[in-house]
C-alpha cells in the first residue's frame, strides 16, 4: 500500500492525467464550430458576423453591411484550393443572374498570395467583387474549417444557408433562387 | 593591338559583372526560411507542411523572392505582408519584442527546471522513507552487522 502512495507513482499518475487532459482539450478546441448549422436547423436565422475587408484590387475596403437589402452569396476561397476552381464558373454565372434579382456574389480570398489570387480571377474571368483576407481572420467568426465555404445571406443580413464545400446548381436553385423571389 | 586590348577589357568586365551581382546578393535558402515561418492553413511550421497545396505555393513564393535577391528579413517581411504577423514562427519576429516574447523562452526553461527538481526531491524522499529491508545492499549489510553483534553477545 505504501508503495502505491509513494511520491514517484503519484507523480507518474499525475503526469499521465495531465497528458490525457491536454489531449482532451486539444480535441475539444479543434472541434468545428457548427453554431450556424444548429441555428438553421432550429429555423432561427442569425445575423451574419460583421465583415469589413480590403478589396483584392488593393483599393479601399468593403463591408458586408454595405449590401444590406440584397441577397449575398459570400464565398470564401483560395487560389490553391482545387474545388474552388470547379465552382468558380458556376458562381460567376449565378452572379449575373443574381444581379438581375437584387443580389450578388462576393468572393473572399483567404490565406492566399495576392498575385496568385489575381491570376486565378483572370484565368476564370470572374466578374464579382473580391475581398481579401490574407490573415484568415474571418475564418473564426464564420466557423470556417476548409475551402471553399459559402454563406447565403438574406436581404436582412441573416445567414439563410451554408455550404461547407463547393456549391452546385441544385444548391443555388434551392437556397438562392427562393431568396431572390422574396422582396424583403 | 590597342583595339584588341580594349576588347579584352570590355569582355572581362561583362563576364565579371554577373559574378559581382551574385556576390552582392544576400543569399539565403528555402531551408533556412521555412523553419522560421508558418504554413497558415496547416498551423505548422512550413518545413513540416509536406502535402498542403498552400504550403507549396508559399515555398514557390519564397523561392521567387530568393531568386530576386531578397534577404531573409525581406522575405519574412514580404510573407507577413501577405499573411499577417501570424506567419512568423519565431517569437519577436513581429518586431514588437514585448515581455511575451521573452516569456516564451523563459517559462518552458523554468518549467523543466522545476519538474526536474520536483522529481529529484520526490525520489530522495521516497528512498528515505523506505525501510532497511527495502534497501537492497544497505539493508543486507545492516542485518549482517546485527547478526555479528548478536553472535558476539551470546558468545557463539
């Protein structure tokens, strides 16, 4: 009994417990933030987090607040992301459609090199506004864990839908077209 | 003859020029830099990010800047301009040199020293609390001394 309660075994047990605790904390801290999905599942649309970023062109900044009253498709992408290449032409087509219905696509180039991002835009001839978040500060606010991720924001500035991964035509028709038909 | 000498002089100058430029170029290497900067997407130092596409782009960017004759500090500043100060892996690289940058080095050293002292103290105390029968060689010698003393006392 005395051997079990001796300081060295106690120190070893404490060290093991500390390691297990550290591991548990690491797992919990890396758990993806799914507050948006949980709110959407409850039918409770939450306001989009504030977002003000410089334009990718390098001239001036833009805020999500500036687009209140429009349906906004906020797309987080990067030039090194392969699925982003696949969805970009579709996003540009939908940007043209959305403009006619009072909406638009906004791209947020995240954790990317400016030159690479501009080459990407030229290559795919993207016409929608592009913002730049080189440091990736907006990732935490929107709970972004990968690229691309897309948030559909209604005319009142609330997140109405989210897609973790590339968007497709079915998503756009079901989530974006219905909001464009609503006038408020 | 004079014309030939001038020609040789001009040729020597032209051939020597790139070597002079190379000598003036502050040479650094990708390996030297990639341990001091982060791959922002991976959350690890760039040197450890092997398969990430973003890391490959970052390496290509660094190599372009090296070829462009930029110094290590200039390259790190260029990366910070692209990705923010979080791309700099070493404390103090952001230039603010605050107390936190010193503590990053001091706290682990103090922690290791305290842990070593604690373990040493625990081991010494543990050995001190063990009975003579637990003490291997010392216990045996003690028992032999006591046996000899008893045998002398009883004149055996």
